[in-house]
């Protein structure tokens, strides 16, 4: 079935519609928040961001998801998930008001980042509770459809939120006061998601009471050892390990690309922060379109080609087209490259999800996906750190472009050398 058809089917359930509405509104709010943080850190007229500061900003936006990810499940399997969806927006709203006050008062950047980290930590619990709640609001025979359409819809909502943040910044202004208003608006929108969550019964989303479940403190102690066990398990599943490696290569080089694009728009294409931000917004828009296209083409492609062929093909596509499109250092090339990285990179992720689910034993699946989550975000930050060492002050670097292109091509080659040539054909994947 198509994405639209799948969505229409699962939307027939009233409780799914409520949970889905909670997700869309919260991720829309998150897009506004992320745009506000990025605009404040990288494109504020009062600030001159360099590549190191860009890496620090990406670390603030992404590392809470990696560090907290493995531990979050311990608590969402013990606390009422419906209550998490109600209370988390209130906590986040308070933190956003605090962050807005810090920005308005021109507090040190480090203090603002600390508040932003708190906001993202709360959001990690919220998103995990959404995912764990899904099986409670759709019949088992529609769970695959629901898992296929909700992450893509949430990602699109985040991109739409970032676009709304751009328009609101035009209305509120580009200074500290405008950023503070964006943060307040994001908090209000996130709070509205709590009102939707309140319409669901408290016990609807679980978890079911289990007297034999270990206490949270004991469970936390077992998380780290569980991650080690998951790593050992996946190392012996060559197909899954290769797919995770391909995804990690993409995120490393994607992090380098993001840092390079921000520097170029900030200091090479223009010296006006507002013009630079508009250019970045266009790149984000093309990248978001690429994410959506990946959800449409990947199931089609994997019906016709092996996943083991499609993953290296997409990595090679990223490397070749990014270099060819960006080597001219014209803005149109970077917008086109944003679309390519969005479509091909998200296609790699969708395939990786499928391979991990196919090849990893069910008893280890949660731990392996925790490692997956840490790699996904941690490698992006590492890529930005590496870019800081390569990029000149204006961001224009043929060396950095060559390193990114070579990295993608070597990643594709390494995947083909590692993955078994006799691996069974994977089933067609669902859009992620």
C-alpha cells in the first residue's frame, strides 16, 4: 500500500488519531525550537559563530538523544506513559520560558545551552513514550502500517515547524527578543499537545503492571552491560553490522556537510545573517522533501533490488552527487545536494532499520536499537567536530568536499566487502 493509503487506514482508530495528533503537534513545536536554537547560535547578528561553535551547537541538539536513549526505556516501562505525555510538555514549557528569559537577558551562551539540554532531555522521554504507546492504540494487524507512517509524518512536521519558525522570526525580529518569543511560542505549542494527550484514558497506553519487573535502579545498572551484550551480538550478524556501519558513515559525513553548509551561508555566500538564514531554510526545505521522497521510493526500490545492493548504491550516490553539485560553490548546488542527502541518506536509514529487525534476534533488538540511536546522533556530532578541523573561516574548502565524497565511496566499498554476497533477499521495507 502507499503512504497515503496506509495513513488513511490507521487514522480510522480514534485513539490512534489522538496519539498521532500529540506527535504531530509536539514535533511541529520541536521544529520551531530547533530553528530558534540554530538561529540564535549560528545566525544571530550579535554572534560570530565559527566551526567549533557550530559543532558545539549540534552537540547540544543531538547528544541528549544519544546519552539518554539507552536509559529512557527503563522509566517508560515503569511510569504511566499517558502521564509522561501530559507532564513532559509542562516541564518543557517551564524550561522554555527559562531559556527565553536567559536569551532576553543576554545570559552567557553556556547557560542558555544548559537550559536547551534540559528541554531536549525532556523531549527524549516524550518521544520514547510516544513510540512505546503505539501498540496500545492500533490493532496488531495494523501496527506495521502505523510504524511506517508515524515517524515519516513526525519528521515532516518537524520540517514544517522549522519553516514556521523562519516565518515567525521574520515577524518577531532576529535579535534576542525575537529568539525569546520563538522559544515561548514553541513552549505554548508543546503545551497544547498535553491537552490532546489528556483526552486519553490514563491506563490506555500502559505499561501493564508486572510485579516481577526489576526495580528501576537495578535496571539502570544493567543498561550498560546490556549495551555491551548487544554490541557483541550484532558483531556476529554481518549484514546488520554492515548496515549499521553504512548508516554511521552517512551520519559522520552528513555532520561534516551540515557544518560546512552553515559556514558557507554565514560567511561565504553573504555577510548578512538574515540572508544566510533564508538560504539555510531553503536547503532544509529541499532536504525535507528528500526525506519524504525516500519514504516513497525505498519500498519500491527494495521490491526490485536487494537491500544489500541498495545501501551501497545510496552511499555512492551521496558521495558522487554531493561533490559534483557543491564543487561549483553556487547556492543552487547546495540546495540540490540537500535533496540528494535527504533522499539517499534517509533511504539508507530505512534499509538499516529493516536489516536490523530482520537479522538481530528479538531478545537483543532493544539493546541493538539503543546502540543504533547512539551511533546515529553521536556520529553526526563527530562529523561536525572533524569539519571544524578542516574548514577555513569562510567554509569554502575543496579538501572538505573531497574528504566527504571519498568517505561515502569508501563506505560503499567497505559495505560490499563486508556484507555476505549470498545474503538472503530481504523483504520489501516500509517507509520510515
